């Protein structure tokens, strides 16, 4: 994996570590595989980022994203107009479905969560603000890569994570291009294996409400 993006190599490598951990906690071996960095380099960077609160360790000793990124992510989302404009619609969507809701935008070859509201249920899907997720798995990824005249909503069942289903709809700008994807996600036991039938219309209404505020 080529981590070179800028002229500051160590920064590029540190960001590669964070991007890899955005997909989930990783032991050192998995981190090396995901980043393509030498073992000593991956370990040194992960430990240095831990000192800054940007990584942490879980109970199994694996590296994960740290709490400082949550603070930074919230600050970034707060400065992103679409996230603020979408909040009333996302709150209504959560009330209607009692499931977790998210708003994603495309970020290079991935998607970034810019707004996230957790389900009130004890068993729920949690996607932190700022998380980077794949574009090729999950309903939101398919929305963000679909053509402008793509489907109204898309559902996915256990594509990105076992036991989780989601439904997403596009938020389009004034020119019709997809600028974001609004999603409902939750455990398959509640959403069923056909979540679109249950939540598709609600997600479409939320997307339309966000578009209305975004375009004014």
C-alpha cells in the first residue's frame, strides 16, 4: 500500500494508521497488513498517536481510534454546514425508526460519517462522527457511488458488518448530483432481512427534508 499523499512522509504514514483503524480495532500484525508499513514503523506510529489520544487499546490489546478523534470529529462536523442543516431531519428519522441514523459524504475512495445519532435501544449500531468506511460495502457506499439517476433507496444486510442491516437514500444538490447519503442502521433481528420495506420511505422523507434545507 502506497501511503504517500503529501511531501511529509511521516504524516502520510500516521494518517494511514488512522485510516486502517477507522475500519475497526487491529492488532499489530493486522495493522501492518492494512497499511503496508514495516512492523516497527507501524508500532512506533500507533504508540505515538496513542500518546496524543488519537489511538488507544481495547481489552484485547488491539489498537483502536482514540477519544481525541471523537472531539475533533465533532468539531469538524459542527463546522460542516450540511451536518448542521441535516440534524432536524436526522432526529425525526431516529424518532420514527428507533434505530441509529447517520449522514455520510464521499471522502476520496471512502465515505466519511459527518453526523450520527445513536438508537435509544441498548443493542444498537454505533458509527462515530468522523469514521471512514468503505464505499464498496454497505448501502450508503452504494448510494454515494451510484449515478445521479440511481435508485431512491438502497438496502444492505450484513455487507459491512455481521448482524447489521441498513437502508440509505441520496441527498442531492441543486444540480442533481449526490452530495450525501442518509442512513438508518441496526441489528438484523429488529430491522429484518428486508429493511427497505420497513424504513425505505422514512429514509426518503429524511433525504428530501435535508435537500430542502440544503438548497435554500
